[in-house]
């Protein structure tokens, strides 16, 4: 499939055995030429995270508390990995440099970034590949936002001079050369940037699951994996609560129309999930769904007013009330004389009575009702478009399961159908829809 950039998450680099798996994966395909590592993840549920330990060291210094014991814990992790891998690198030297920088008052961003930095040094030595400091090729603007164009240009120039390289994730540098990190989980962003800068044909994101699942396995046990998903479908599923790669984390490769392959380091023979640009699967109407996702704890505010459709600016008035109270809305289904807004409970808590008072004053509805404790479930799939009976299958499955539908919303793209049900019916509804399409 051409040039591949591989990002490996923390669980993929948790110990020396995982490092060996990573090397085997990279060496099994000569097209896997550039790798973006995270900091070592947890070996067990009781393991402290390397990045958390680094933040704690920095906090100790700011509070003038000794941090030697905390630093010893993370240093031992790296020393054990390096020793068991038999690398030539003396990891104690960069560890000492990091410890001195922390003691000298290094910024929190610099300190936190050292997890990926040290992991990258070890992996580069273990592979025999060049190490490229991310601070030299990924840049942030004066405003603190990613300078994507400058980063892509620097990466393209630098990676074009080497057949392979290791570029640690999670950080870059500001306009004045200071290290700056992305938000937590930022190694996904780094991997996408490197893939775009290398003009990769595929961006492989290696983690501890075999791709994305069609539903939350805690709700639908044994949910199948998704073979292919488009960027648009991914965004719909992520927005509705699915634990997947978020659009914000992969926007550089989406902009460059580079496919993303989510793979499992512990099951490398599994093909995982391919995330594709829409043009790669255009007209793929098969009558199947891609996935189901949902979230609980919404409130629906429903208005009714005669001749609402003839009243110019009615929708603006209603949404203006929400805006004035700092409340964003999730959905806004409407009829000729009815209009509803769906808001998250977290956004409306403590404000509901005031919002309702203002709606009565501004909109003067004939009827105003509130439906709390609602859950939203999205059935997503490019294969749903233009296929008769898709909505009927969703609604029929819910009826057969005895679930009352409180709200229906379908986007103009026809790649998703959203239904509102009571919180108490959420799990039953998810399983019913999955069973209707997947079995």
C-alpha cells in the first residue's frame, strides 16, 4: 500500500516485551519507515503513568518538595526496558539531564514531554534508526496553536533525507524554541502530523484493540469490529460517545486524504479498521450499518405554538435564549407548529428554570414541556443512504423490545438516524438496534 507511518500507544511500549513486538511489526513490512512512539504505558492497572510521574516531579519542585523518590520510579522503568533490550544507549545520561532540568525549574510542558522523548531514544537505538527530536519539526504559533503548514514543510524536508526515523509524539516547540505539548493523548495528533508531512499512503495507529467496534462492548457484549469507516462516520460515532479516534486527533491526515489503519500491537495479523476518505467508498449503499453509539443524560425542551412556521425569527428567539444563558444545543428537531431543543444535562443544570422563564417571555409558546433523563442513540452508516426500510428496521427493533421512542432526528446526509429514549431504556435499545442489523 506504499509508505506507512506508524504510531504506537503507551500500552504498545509498556515494557521490553512490547518493544520487541513493535520492532517485529516494523521489520515485517519495509514500507513502515517512520514511527511515532508514546511514553511507556501501564503494565498493570496499579502502575503509575510515566507522564503523571513527570508532572508530579514538576509539581514537587514548584512546591519546594524533594522529588527524588518520584523520579526514581520512572527512571527504573526506563532503565529496566533499556537493560532488557540490550541497547547501546546509556539511558542514565538523558535521565540525568531530565532530572537536572526539572530541578532547575523546567516548564510543565517540557517535563511532561520527556516521557515520549526518552521512549523515542530507546526505540531508535533498538531499531538502529535515526532519532529526530519532535521539537525540531513540529511547531506551534505565537498564539499557542499548531502551525501545521510550517510543521509539514519541516517534516517533509527532514524525512526526505532519511529512509527511516523515530519522531516522538506529544510535543513540538513554540516560535521561540520552547517545548510545548499537545493536550493529553496528543501522540495521536503527532502521528497524524508526521504521516501528513511524510506524505504517507497509510497512517497506522497501533494500540491494544483490534480496530474500532460496532458498539460499546460493555453494552453489547461481543460487538464486532468495523472493517471500514469514513471520516464522516467516525465523527458521528465519536460525537455520540464512541471511544474512537477523535476527528481533532487525525485532522492532518483527513485534510491530506490519507487512510488511517487502527491496529492491535498484540494481534498484528488482524487487519483492524480502515478509516477512509469519503471518495474511497462513494456510492457504497449496502443496507448495512457501520456502528451504533449513544450517550445518556439529556433534557428535551419542547415548544408548541400555532402558526409558528409563519412567525419570522422564532427559531432565532429560542436559540438566542439558550445563547444568553451560555447553553449549547445538541439537536433541534421541528414540525410545523412545534420545535424542540435537546441539551446536555451538564449544560443546563442550575439554569433550567431561568431558561424556561426567558423562553416563555421571548417566544410566548402555547405549550412548553420538559422531558428530562433522555438518552440519544445514533445508528450510523454510509450504507444506509438511499436504501428503503432502514428507519423501519430501527423503529421496528425498538418496538419489539418494548422501547418507547421519544424523539427522532435524521441528518440530511442520511448517514445516521438518531433516536431519543429514556435513560432507563438506553442499554436495551442499543442491543435491540444492534441485533436488528448484525444479529
